[in-house]
């Protein structure tokens, strides 16, 4: 268990039985991404944090000086933009590749990376101010991301597979819980921030995999 905090989040949002209902939206799915090892997911996380420097809406100085609530507040207004890009890519990517779709996929990759970076900075600041080990929660990000990708390949009957749009919804809920916990329950903050980062990391990887396949 990470020191000085609740038990870490060990899994992403669980599948829901929809009684055989069709997936929530047609289009390309997260099954495009094969399950990855912990080392590969850690590398993807580092790549997202680095690439996210292009799209945080905050300067390096602000990232360094801002509090955890401020960093989370920078992230929240960016989520609707990520949602629009996610919807466009999920819906259109299966219909054929063109320049406009390529630009939207790159936009999704950059936007989601910016969200990962802001979440990571918020986690770093919170760990510094609260006194827990960052490494333990970084592992939670890796595990949660891996579980989403594993679920994307789970063909269990009557279970809705995780979709790109589900990731942005889950990230939005998690960051709102994290921001609320900053005032009410500081030791719950890292759990919610890690969940936010993991779902945005899935979107970063999703966009990257689409780009790789079209090269």
C-alpha cells in the first residue's frame, strides 16, 4: 500500500452487464491496442508526460509552482476538447484514413498527453506536500492502464467492452473526485488522480496506435 494513503486503486471501472446490448458506439475500438507489459506501459506513461508539454495550457513555471488543486483546475477545462476529439476518432477512424482524420488523431494524442502531464504534475506536487512515495502510485497508473487494455480484449458474454469514449467519461469523473478530495480527504487524492491519468493514457496510446498502423 502506498505510504500515508488509502489502498491504491487496483482496477479501472468494471464491465457492466448490459444484457447483450450492443456497444455504446460504432467505430474503432480499444482492442486495436494489444495488451502491454508493465515496462511498455511505463514507457508509454513517460512518453505521454514528455509529449504533453506541448499542450497543457500552462507554462513550465506554472507547472512547477502551482498547487495540486490548481493543476487539476487546469486539466478540467481541457476535457471537453479531448471528448470531442475522442468522439470524432472513435466514430470515423473505421471508415477510412484521410488528412482530416490524421489531424484529429494527432490532436487527440497531443490533448490526452497534455492531460496526462497535468495529472502527473498534480500527483507529484501532492506527494511532495503530503509525504508519500510517488513511485508506488506511478505503479498504480501502470496497473490501471493495463487492466483497461486487458478488458478491451475480454469477450465475456454480455459485457460491454471499454471504449475510447468511456475513457474520457471515467477521467472526467475521477478528476472531479480528486479536486473535491483536496478539501475533504487529502489522502484519497492520489487514487483519483491515478485513475484520471490512466484513462487519459489509454487515449494517448489509442491515438498512437492508429498513427502507427497508418504509416
